[in-house]
């Protein structure tokens, strides 16, 4: 019986891995055996991407496009993701459980509250605090806290990573990698398992702040002799820890290193709702006196929904909804006009240029092409990758400009990229071209029945 260990590096970008692989000897062994750039989901965002990889299902099955999702029947109310939203889905860990196999899930995005699987779970960064039940079984929590030296030493996430002083952030992220491997090694050494999945968030957290120190083409590039190697050193640290871990694994273990999406330098964000206002698709009753989120505008009753055709959410990509009759509380767009209006709105947004008037490589994904599954109806009608993701998005209104560097979340050096990485210690039974393929590979290696 073959076992599988997946080490997920959230946000690991193919171009970075490819240029740094010579300095990562453990990953290099996998890379030289089997490596592919893998198409991420639309949108290339953590929650839908990992859930797709481990279920083989399009995000239209979950109705998820971000860490939050809009409450149906409202314009701006949202809920934060929880595993409860997807617990009916047949993830690889459920399929493995049904076949009597044991799974270890360690920090896998989307696993809070922890699924009650045959095996062991330490939940992800959605864990609210250490007093919560973030492990499965519950008793595991005590063991996990002991491994890191007590409750006050347990690190759920490195918070506010967009604003921490960069050197301090770098040190915290190195610490977090050590912390995560301590727990992973402990679980793999002391528990019985067939499939183990661990996802590290440190590279993702680093990229939003440390990208400008190594990328000379970054518009805010900073020459810094130490931080220049910040991101590379995080990868080296992961490689070193992985090398150490691999020596402890049973010989029959297949090792996979993969990501959920990539990353690329971000020039600025497009204030999508400002563009929609200029193009007369979004109507305000009154302009706000300072920048506000859509929800704040709505609470102040500043949005004229009866005359609004489209509005947008999103920080990495533009997520646009059409004010559709019968679906939205004050819908004005008729079903018969829906696709036509989608195209008009997408065309208007695609014409956005850079601050110097240069053309951007804007990419449009329509809902009817991007999604399948029972919850497709909840997905944004249009998803826009501004300059193919070199520009992010921003929903706030009141800047009086189409471009901004900061959002409510803070400044940001990098956006997500549309490709992820996949490397494996042996040639997989079939090609991996997109995230959906990962689940099929795992089923075959673990010899599970097809669904
Ligand atoms: Zn991610």
C-alpha cells in the first residue's frame, strides 16, 4: 500500500520555483522527476483553489470565490467561509475514510471547523483562537499544544502581514515554518496514516510584503541586501525542513509538493466600482465624503439599487454581479438581456488602461464559461483579471480615481497568479494540467474506487 504526503506551499509561483530550484535540493529531486505548471481555479484564490484540488470539483460546486461569500437575497451582506459550507462534498479525505484509510490534515485551508474524518486534523488559519476546538479528534489539541511548548507558543497565523515591519515579518514567517514542521513531523511520527496533507501559508504571507525586495521590475522595488533574499530564504527553509522530514518517512511514500495558485508583482489596484460609476452601471444617490466599502455605502443608503446594473467585489480579481431581475432584491436587468449586459459591462471594464494611458492585458471570465455545478448561480457573473493579474481590484468608492495602492486590507506588493506548481517524487498515473486533476491522481495512487 502506497502512502502519499502532500506538502502544499500556498501561493508558490511557478516562475519563482523554476528560477530558484537549483538552490532547493530536496524539491529539485521531485522537480526533476515530475514537474508541471498547473492551471489554478477562476479565481486563483486560496479557498476555492485548495477545495478544488482536493475534491476534483469546479468552484461552482461550492459557490465559493473568496474567503467570504455573499448572502443570497442581499446585495452586500456576507458570511465568512466555514467548513460547514462544504461538509457535504466528497473530498479525498472522505473518500479515503470510507475505504478505511487514515488521513492527516495539517493547516489545510478550508478545514475549520475540523472535518470528523478517519484520521487527524489540525485546522487552518480560520481557527479563531487556541481555546476553540481546532483539532480532530478533540483530544489531539493537547498533544499539538505540547509539541510547540504550550498554548502561548501555538501560532495560528502571522497576522497583519501587510503592515508588519518587513524584517520582523521575515523572522516571524521563518518561525512559523519551524512551528508547522514540528507539528507535522510529530503527527507523521506518532500517528497511523495513509494520506497526509500539510499546507504552509508563510510564502503567501511573505509575498504580499516582501515581493518588492527581489523583483527589480517591481514599481516599488527596494534595494536591501538582506531582504533581497527574504522570499528565497523562506523556500530554502521549507526545503531544509522537508529534507529532514523525508528521511523519517516510510520508503513507500509518494511525496508531492504543490501550490494552489501563483503570485505576481502588483502595480496597483483598479477601483472597479469607480469605473462602474463612471460608465453609469452603478448609480449612487450621493457621493461619499471619504472612501468606503460597498457595505458602508449600502448601510448609509447611498446606492440607488433601482437604477444600478452592476457592482463589484474583490481584492485580487474584479468580481462583478449583474442586478438581475428575480435573483437580486431590486433586480432591474431582464433575463433575456443578461448575457448582453454582461458583455457590455465586461467590455467597459476591459477598456481600463494604466495610469499613463497604456493598454492593459485585461482578461474576462464569464460565469457560463468558468463554472459548473449546482452553486454556479452564486458565483460572480463576471470575473476580471486586470492586466492578467498584474493589477489587483478594489471595491471601495470615494477615491475619485480609478487606481489605488491601498485597500481596507492595507498595501500589497503582489497579486495572485493563474498558475500553480505540482511536483511529485514519481511520475503520476496521469498528467496534471489543472488543480481538478490532483484529486484523481490521489485516488489512483491510493487505489480508491472512482466515484
Ligand atoms: Zn492561496
